[in-house]
C-alpha cells in the first residue's frame, strides 16, 4: 500500500506523520480528560 521497503522507511514515515508508537495507559487517560474538557466547553460548560 505505502510501498515502504524497509523498517527505517516505515519509522521515518511514522515520525514525519507524528505517529507515536509508545502510547500507554497514562497517555490514553490524559487524552480522555482532554476530550472530556473539550466536550464540556463545546456544550457551554466550564
């Protein structure tokens, strides 16, 4: 599909696309809190 011929090309592509593979539970929890805040702001809550 992307026709990347080596692991290094894949790594470079992911970094250029700002895709981070070390995404753990603390990252998920922070993203969840951020999404909840954004949802509250969009509904007019502070």
